[in-house]
């Protein structure tokens, strides 16, 4: 069972994830329409590229934008989750070994202690996000089943992986569950709000270009001061 | 059977406008709207053709994180009502319309209209607070276009769109009225300013000036002030006979075809008169409609206007900087004053640095609002909301946010270079009975403060 999950199933889920995300990115770009959006994407490259990069870059920095600074608790929860969520799947020692064995890509791996910290931080971030989603009147108005679903879908690989790492018993079961939930995440990501893994960059780039090309880019000297 | 007032067809005749105006408060208009059937197939087709990847992605990836809530002045002033969260407002209207593939009824469309015009001014502030870069204001503007096309638009904006289509102006100002008003203003000021002229349709000037129809109809002294300032600064300028109206109630209404017609009239005047630049009056949405969005409606691939189009504040900053307009230091504003940043040319066109440059010349005690510049709050009456009787109550609640901001500065004067902001500030002072704060456009201030060059003949009227 473990052999199948780590071997063919893993490869299949990776393919679904990457092809799915690629299709979403291509669909996004192909669907852009300068007349409808009223953004001259093809012109003013001197402004559009920096506009896109700054719009992405500043939002990737904790406290990098007025928006983040206005909501420190939300910011804390997001960044706690996302540092681990981006770094651990790619660079955790166990993952790099599997990646090398199954598809032959060798990535550097994180020191174990750092990986542990990132994992705990991510779990803490997820719990904070869940508490926020449950208690805030704003979020209670907005919540849908899919919001909870993606939160649980993200939580499970972290939690199962961490239980296996702690090695408090039933290691094989936790590991099996970890691989299974991790693959479920990969397979479902392109079809849920988790597609923001790639669409975040698309959407931020678009709005950055919108402001840089059209909404004051010229007068501001290029980019919007997020 | 009574006349059809509410339908998806835009108003294109004087008779149509008169019929709508005769329906006081739009009572019959809204009664007809309640019986207006939604053409669901056409609606679905519109969504398929125009709701593309950007908007669909925005609707889909919204993480429901709620970070947009506090950015919205409607949310704040309605006691943090969750129904006023930008994300909720758009998801429950446009989002739902897309999800149901256009299978929505009249009641749904009327609710969407209430939200699109009564709960959002398209100020785009929430777009700055969304980690995913979702600009809900842009989506509401898009939704307005869809609603307009299907006949669900507030009565005043149906009229406004019709005015632009029939008169080429937001009010029934004909070409004759326009030219007569210009002549009247020259005559009116001839004693004080003997050399004053308003050159009409003159080719090859440095500046072609365009303005707001209500200045012509209700505040002609604003036109005179513009003329005096061009005169005093020695500017070679003109106004076009046709294509002088820069406002666009069509933009507020979501009437994109009407928007394009307005633009083409202005750009045709540029083609005829070949000015070096165009200067538009102290109006926010007019600048957005003519300079920011306008080039696209006119089909210009570069997204740029054919010649530089300056908002009035850009022109004032320029003539102050170049020394063509000099301020008498003794006449600078002494009282504490603040500045209203109009969303349409500050957040959405980066002109905040020019208004601040001007304040440096004219005010001794200038105080910023918090927040300000790009992060300013809407005055509370933008996006057409000031003019819609149906949502007057909702607007008045929202006005409180700006009033609190103004009061917190301790200012006694709000410099307000935008018609919509000016109206909203006037109304908030009345609604909330604040009698100690004044508000003003730039032109009257500059007229009082400027130094008159020796080569300009001026007869003090004592």
C-alpha cells in the first residue's frame, strides 16, 4: 500500500497538481482582455513589469503593505502558515528523498530543527485561522463549506506528518495517512480555492499592472505604493 | 397603457428624458422595474462574453479572509454590519449571478442594483487591502454595466445617461446655452478684467479647457474663475464649441456605449483644435472617465489620451511651480485646513502629490486626514450616489465617516477639488449640523490669493 502511494500515486498527484496549475495559469492569461479590463497590457512594459513585481513582492513580505499592517492578527496567522506551507513540501528531508527517488529531482533539504519549527508554526497558523474563521462576525458572514474544506485539507498533511515525526506510536499509520492526505491536497488544489497557489501571483500581477499602466503609474513614477 | 419608462433600452430622445423627468422621484419608473422581466438567456450570454478570467478568478479565489471589511466606509458606518463587507456584497450579487448562470429574477436584479449603487461607490479602496489583489470596486462597476444593459439602473442615472446621449452633457445644456454662458461671463467680468476673453474654438492653443455641465448651468462663476486664472497666467487657451463636457454620468450608470460617445466628442475637439494639452475642471469622476478609463472606451490601444490631459490640480501645481501664478503670502490660508483626496484622481491616478504641492503654496496650517492620499476614504457620495434619491438614507449614514475624519484634523476648511466630494461635504455639514467647518474648490481660493501681474489690467471693484 505504502509502495503504491509513494510510487505511482505520488507521481500521478504531482502531475495533476502541476498540469492543473499550469492550465489555470494559461486560462487566466488567455482570458485577459485589454478592452474589457481597460488595461493596455501590451504597452508601457517599463511600468507594467515593475508594477506586477512590486504588487507581488510587497505582499509576500510580512508588514510589507498597508493592508498587512492594518490587520496584524490575520497577517500573523497567514505568514505562520505560509512559510511552512511553501518550504516544507519542497525542502523537508523526507520529501527531498522521495522526490529524488521517484522523479530524480534533487533539492536541498532543511535542517530538521528548522523544519520542526516551521511545521509547528504552520499548525499554529492554521489553528489561528480556524479560530478566526469561527469567531469573527465578519468571517462568519463569509464562510462557506469550501473555506472549511480547504482549511482541513491543508491541516491534515501537517498534522499527520507531525504525528509521524513525533513518533509516539503507530508511525506507519500516521505516515500512510500523511502521504494520502498530502496527495489529496495535490490532486484537489487546482480545483479548489487552493488554486491561489498560482492564481495569487496572476491576480496580484494583474492589479499591479492595472495601477502601474493605467491608474496613476505615469504620475507616480511607476508602481503603486502598496 | 402608460408610457414605458423602465426598460433595457437607453434613453436617446428629448421626449424620453422629459417623460422620465415628469415621473417625480421615479415612482412609476420603479413600479415598472418591479414588473420588468429578466432576459435570462441574454444575461447568461453577457456573462459568458464579458465576465472573463480576471473577474471569475477574483470571485473564485476570494479566501473569505475578511480583510476588506474594515477598508469599507459603509461597513464602518453601519456598525460593522457583516452584510456591508465588500466580499459579501459582490459574492451575493455578481458572484451569485455567475453561479446561477444568469437564472435570476427581477427581485434579485433589484437587490443587485441596491447593492451596486447604494452600498458601493466604486472607490476601489478595498482593492488595496486584499492580499489576493481583488478589486471589488472594479467588479461593482462591471456589475453596474450588466445591470444597466438589462434595465436595472436607478432613475436618476437612467436620466443622466440619456442626457449625455441626447445633449452630449449631463444636463440639458445646448451648444447655444454653452456659448451664451461664456459670453455672459465675459460681460459680467469685463469691468473688473478689461482684457478678459473666453476664446471659443480657437486652433493651436496651449490649453483646451473642458468642464462640467453643472458649472455652465448652475455655477457659471466657476467658468469665469477658470477664465480669469488662464488670463492672469498668460495662458493661450480655448474651449471647444462641442466636446466641452468632461463628466460622465454614463460611467456611474454603467452605460459603456454612452461613455464612448462622450469620449469621442472630446477627442474630436482635440482633433479639430489641436491644443498642446487639455485641462479639465475640478472634478474627480470626469477625470477618471476622460483620462483614466476614457482612452480605452475610445478604443486607443495605448490606453493613453491623444494629447496630455491634465486635471485642474495638475495645471494649478504647474503654473505655481513655473511662477506663472503667484500667491500673495499675506493672503495664504491662516486657519487650519485639510484636503479631500478624490478617489478617482488620487487613488486611481496618483495626483495626490500635486494637491499637496498646491497646499504648500496656499495654506499655512495644512493638516492631513488619517488615512489620506492613496488610502483616503471616499467622501461618501462618490460613484453617483450623491444624486440617487432612492439611497439618500444609506448615503447619509456613510457620510459620517468622512465627517469624523475631517473633525479629527481640527480643520476649519476643507479644500475639495472635486464636484462630488464638494457636494458630499456640503451635505454632511447640513445632515450632521456641523456649522464650523467650511469647504471650497480651489479656483475661488486662488482668485482671492493671487498676485496680479503688472501687465494684466485689473480694476478693483471695491
